């Protein structure tokens, strides 16, 4: 029978050494938490999948646990901070997509580092990942009430979550990455797709540029609802609403990806949003970022071409 120790009680040096000896044959892996909600969800899912693939026990840092547990009923155990600080981790950088070498990573105390957010790491265990990102019951109840209020006068509704990533990306994408964000025309095309396919569609729009959305998204048909205030420091409610929709329209970014991945259904996304010589393509692959069955609408790159004749 395997002996287990509660990591949270490993405060003394002798406790640490004892735990290290017990776990040394199996090892323990963790992930360096970087970025916000979408980034950390990608890091959690990648850690979960790669540790399982390499038959290692995964643990998450207290910071990641505190942040992600605001929404989700996570199952990976949390490291005690003092224990994490004392562990002789070996940093191992992972790219933004799965590579064959990740199937055989050597080392008992591995700390994965990077910004992975690709279905290629974990889609083969999709149901397990969805289970990891199960919402707390009180969140589900709040979202259900939100939808119920929208559908009060409608017999049958198909909800399409719309995430419009703006904020720093509005300047960062063209200046640093030779790319664009979703514009008014793209959103009109994406919404037209769902209006033509489903009879009674409701679009729930969330964004960190909600004022821009109110000015650029036509709500005159009565089927558009703007949710939240775009507060980037408190994105959890907006995310929960998007993830409980039937289908998704996303622009760019990991927040929109994860909302779509959890929602299931159909996803329309912005594709080819960078110039061919963009340095972004050195760390990003379209085919690894978006599921094959998702529907891509090419971005309008003409604003970039005017600046780069």
C-alpha cells in the first residue's frame, strides 16, 4: 500500500525530506502560472495532460489554485507554498502546441513553463478536461437565471456567446505582431451565419472593450445583449456566461478559445489575422489553436497593408 502525506502539512524540513523520499519514484510535476484566466486554463490543462502522459503526479501552485477555483471545481492537489519553494524543480519550456518529445520528459520534479493553449495537448482526453473545468453550482445557478430573464418572452432560444478581445490587443497586434483584432465587418459576418442557420438566436456579447461593441454591433433587431462592464480584473462572470451558451463567436485570444471549448456547439473564429511575415507565427500555429471543425472567417488585413506597402 502506498503511503501518502498531506502536502499542506509539510512545513518542516524533515517533513519535506520524508515526502521527497516517498514520492521520488513517481515524481511530481507542476506548472508556472503566468497570465490571466485563459492563459492559466491552458497551463492547467497542459499540465494535467502531460503529467498523465508521462505517468507523473501533477500539482498546482497556490496562486493558480486560488485564481482558477473562483470558477471551477479543480481536482489537482495544491502545493504548499513553502514546499514549492524548497523543491528542486527543473524548468521545462513547452511550446504552444504538442510535440512528440513531450511524450517522454525525463525528471521527477518538473516545472512546466510557457503559454500553451492548444487542443493538441489534451483534446484526446476532452471529457476529463471538461470535468476539471466544471463550474461551481452557485455559478451555474446565476447563469441559468441570467438566461431565463432573457428568454422570458421567447419559447425557444439558441444562445450564441460573442467574445470580442480588445484592450491592449488593439495596439499590440498591429504594432508588435503585424496582426489585427476582430472588426465590425467580421462580427456582422459571424452573426449572419448563426441568424441564417437558427430560428431564434440571441447573441450575448462580452468584451474588455464593451463600449466599442455597443457602438459597432447592431442591436436593432432585439437579439443582442451586452453583458458585463468589461472589467478585466474580474472576468469570471463573463466567462461563465459565454461557456454556458450553445455556440460561440470569438475573435482572438485564449479567453475566447476556452469559452468556446467549454461551450461546445459550433464556433466561428477569426482566422489569418496576421501578415505572412508576422513574428507571431513563430510561436503560434492556426491549425494548433483552433479545432478543425471550427469555422474560420479570414480577417481583413487591408489596414496593415496600407501601413506596409
